[in-house]
């Protein structure tokens, strides 16, 4: 049984702060931004219409807010030492985990329930209809959904021995499950079956069942069943819209499973997470660890690693090296951050993942190979560099400043001759350099292994690609350091990274919404408007801009999509939601702001502006 005192403490900790107000405000704002049902959909929904906006807002807001509340639920207690005090009483480790789930889950449910009441009340007056029974049923499912996500994230926190690991693991799981039907399932299906999901795919029923397997999908299945709309892993409006589009009337086809299976899926996630988390927590030392056992073993059996690293990088980072010739006082800090991070497994894991993903992408369609020739390896590296590299750098930098503040080391840094601007520059360049080494190595090694199949990449193109890769890593490191400086809490910084990455992945939908709000024109993804502004909006995020620049480097038509997708779009009878400037406007540069050099300038702004805000915060805030 959970401890009542711990549960009460955890609940009060968040209810007395700003968290409920922020969560409630986000819930209400998001419910107003979602697509409102049209008259045909309203007629089908009937008394369930006021619940549609609350359904969509709950589906999205709960996972991300749970992440920020639950990332450090257990790791924080271990790192601060309070776990030893709590467990010194009669409270067991399993009781501690369950108490945290109940306490923080209750603290999250309060603003979600209040926001639901306000949103449903407003929509009930707007639509002129309301069903109390449906509302009570929806509130019950929402309660289950909140505690399911809290148990899932707290279980991951219990299984993690440090905040960094908890944030990385929690971010991956949260993004994978919230983007289950949009991204994750398609990737997993292709890896396991070797086939791409589509209308003519094999095992269509199995794929539909797999679409129910995330807690988000299961919640939508259950709420759609409650609201009386076609059961499926989409929101109520989407389910009705899809049915009307396909048949002209509301579909009567049965779902692949009974809706009751949604309860099994929804409840299995917290059970598995808590079982695994509590098991690991009970077998682990209460003290937080900075390295996995395998990496500590490798360091013990490889005592010469530091000497090898020293020989390789002394000329660059050592006293009197190349960076000391550059202006400013940031060099000692950059040297320290570089040498500290280059010895950690994270940077080398990022390099290995970029290399492996690049190798696995070296066999595109024949028309891509014919169009690119020896430049195929660089096209294969676009996605790994953009997502694996960028996300790895963010994970390696989001704690750079606030961790120094938490440990008190920031006072020693501030007490030297390094200015505050030099401090941020040192953190950024030092950590960017540490990540640049394995990423550049991965790019070069991929190109070398591809020589027998595609030939030698033109050296000028390869040099331009490598220079841009280093610049891109520096930009992302600057964003990570800025987030670490602006937000004092490591949990808030980790949550910001999660939202930042999630927005990048879902930018297709976000950009369509922004364009509709700006112009008042509804956007069909398969038939983009002939407006340069629309293409510009597709460029804005820092994880989309690299494709624009690298496409120009490897001589591919202008687009924010990877080169292989652009070349595929140029083939006859090919239609997708990507936009190629040449196909829409008849030229690669229909407006000056769509020139690839402007994209390079935008990336520079993504480095300068966040660091500028971070510098202002750093100068005006108490150093502690």
C-alpha cells in the first residue's frame, strides 16, 4: 500500500505552486486551437459535441505535462539524498514509487479536470446541447488516462539512475507513444516486415490492431466508443471525417477489436512500467550513478583511452593550441567542457547511431541512385544528422548550466576572468566540438564504406557538407545551452527539449495550422497552396533548415525535405505532403527569402537569438 504521508506531500508540492495554473491554461489554449467540428459532424455527434475539444486537449496535454512532472520523480529523491530519509522510515521502495504516482497524479488531475469542466461548459453553450452521463463517463476515462501516464513516467524514473537517463528514456518513450500512429508504428512495421504501410499492404487487420497499442490510441478508442462515433485510434472529429470521406455516410464497418480491449492496452502500460521500475529500483543503490556498468568496465580495462585522446586533441584543445589564438576569454571553459564530454559514452553513441543509420540508408530506390551517383552517401546521412545528431546534442547540453548551478560549480566559473558571455560561448563551443568529432567521423566513414558501390564523393561537396555539419551541431548546442540557462529546473529544461523535438516532428501539421491562421485559407497537405510563404513556413524549424542547405550542397532541387524524398517527388505519378519549390513555382527560388543562403542565415539566427535571451537572463538573474 502507498504511504499516505508521501502521497499528501507530493500532491501538495505541486498544487501549491504555479503548476496547476500553467497546466490549466495550456489545456484551455490547446482546446481552442484544435479543429472544430463542421455541421455534418455536429449532427452525428449530437450531445457529445461539447466533449470533442476536451478529448483532443486531454490526449495531447496529459503526456507532455506528465513528462515534466514525472521525469525526476524518483531520480530527484536519489540525487538529493531525500530517498534515504524517506526509506529510513517504514516506507518501502515500492510504496515510495506508488505514493509518488498517486500524489503527482492527483496534482495533475486537478487542473485537467477543472480545464475540462470549463471547456465543456463553454462548448455546451456554443452548441446548445449537453449530456451529463457522457460528461461523467468522459471524466472517468480522463482520470484513468492521467494516472496511466503518471505511472508510466514515474516507473521509467524509478528505473533510471540519473536525471539525464530519466530525461532521455522518458523523452523517447513519450514521443514514441504520442506519435505512435503518425511515425512510430510505420517505422516499426517497416523494420519488422520489410514492407511500407499503405492501402494495398498485407496483414491490414494486424496493422489496424497495432494502431491501438499506445496509451494515447487506447484512450481515443475508449472515448470514441463512449461518444458514439466510429471506433478507432484517432480523435472523434477525424474518425467521423474519415468515415464520411470514404463512404459518403457514417461507416458501419466493425473495428478490428472490441472497444473493451482498449482498457487492457491502457492499463498494461503502467503495470509493465511500474513492475520494471520498482524491480530495478529495489536492486539498485540509492546513490545516483553517472555511468552504466558496461561503460565503467570499459574505462577500467582501457586505461590508455585518455592518453590516446590527449594525443589526438592536444594540438586543438590544449594550452597554446589553436583555440587559444581566437579572441575572448572563453577558451579555458571550452577546453574543459570538450575534454569532459569527449570521454563520455553519449557523444560516441551519437556518432555510432549516425553511422549505423547512414549505412542502413545506403540503398535507396534506383531512381535516387541514378540521380545522385556518388553523392548518395551524403543524401543517406541527411536524416541521421538532422534528427539523431540534433537530439543527441540537445541531450548533451540541456543540463550544462543548470547542473553547474545545482552543484555550486557555477560560482567557481563566475569567479574566474571569464565574462558571462564568454561562459555561454565556452559551454556552447566546447560541447559542440565534443559532438562534432564523432559525427564528422561517422560522415567520413560512411562515405569511405560507400566508395566500392557509388565511388568517391566529390571532395568539394564533401568538404561543404562537413563544414555545415559542424555549424549545425554548434547551432543545436547553442539552443541546448540557452535552454539550460533560461530554465533553472533540470526537469523544466528536459520538458522543453521534449516539446521542442515534438514540435519539429509534427511540424507538417503545425505549419498548416499556422498558415491557415495567418491567411484564413484551409490547407490540404496533398495539394499545397502556390504561395511562397507556405514553403517558407515549412522551413522555419531548425531541424528542417539543414535539408534546405544540404540539398543545395549536393545539388538537389530546393526543398525542406531530404534529397531522396525530393527526387521521389519529381518522379511521375508521385504525390506526398512534401513541397518542392520547382514543382509548385516552376523555379527553385520563387522569392528571395527562399534562397538556400537565407536558410543558412536562419540557422545562424537560431544560434544568436536563444543565446541572446540566455545571456540577458544570465546577467539579470542571481547566479544561484
